[in-house]
């Protein structure tokens, strides 16, 4: 692997068809508006429903349009997750394990719609994630908390957002959304064994395919770093 290799950009399913939905909503709106000029009195309730439908379609397109064009950027040095509320980034050597999140409940193995990432040191994430995104992810990952509590993977108290300050290993204290997020990550790690979670809605392919891609990038990153060190020497 060398510097000439291209960066891999991943476009999520969540932001596709945005322009189509906005255009469809506008076209339908004008069609309903035209029909209303002639049949408003006879079909008032139906036409109101049609107006609401066109509004929902257009709004869905606008929401999709607000999402980042790319959800992930994979480079030889790091992985960057792009979100409407900010981003997090990790050097490949910070990642200890990557896998699809699965849990065995009784005799059944349940595959959750997430890829889990376990880090060597969760504290480094405090400087690699934006506070807005940290706060947002706590709320977006409520389904994971609910699942863990339902199947006794964590206690109810562990699932409650902790607003206490977080003490780092070197003695410094952090507070606010970043502290709450680190506690949140620790609670999820106790339940699932991972601290970061990538939802399937952020991907452009199946979970297994993306997980395999991350493995390849992580392995290739080691070769890239070795080649660069040799070049510098």
C-alpha cells in the first residue's frame, strides 16, 4: 500500500434519492393544487390529505439532502465517520476489533443491524469526536440500550445517561456531552463488548461486506505504515 492509493468514500443509503423525493413532492403538490381549483368543495378532506402527503414526501427528501454526501472516508491512515451533527475519526491502530454485533438469547443468535468497534483506549475518542455528535449518538443508540436491558445484558441504572464528570487515566476531568458519551460507551461495552457502533443505515452495502472492507483497510494500513517508515529512514 502506498501514497498513490485512492481514498475510499462510502455513501450511505440514508441520503440516496433525496432529489427524487423533493422533485416528486413538488410535482404532486402542483397537481393537487390544480385539482383543488375545480374540486375543492366536493373533495376537501381528500385534497387536504393529499397536501399533507406531498409535504411529507418533500420533507423526507429535504432531510435526506441534509445528510453528508459521504458517511465514511477510509484512508490509509484512518477512518472518518461523517454525520449531520459532526464526525468522529480513528487511526487504524486504535482499533482492536471489528465485528457484526450478535447476541445469543437462549438458543437463538440475534444479529443486530450494527457493526461494533472495540478500541484499545476509549479515552482517546474524547479528542476525536465532536461534542454535538457525541450527544446525538447517545440518543440514536437508544435501541441498543433497550435491547441490552430487555435481555439483561445491562442493568436499568447502566442505561440511564450519566452526567457526572469523567476522570481520564492521566488525571484530567472532562464533562458535558463528551463525558456522558464515554460513560455511554462503557455501558454498551459491558453489554456487547464494543464501544462504537456503526448502523446499517450509514452503509452502502451489507454489514458483512462492510465489515470485511474494514478488515482489509486495517490490515493494509499496517503495510502502509511500514512502507512509509522505511521511506523516511
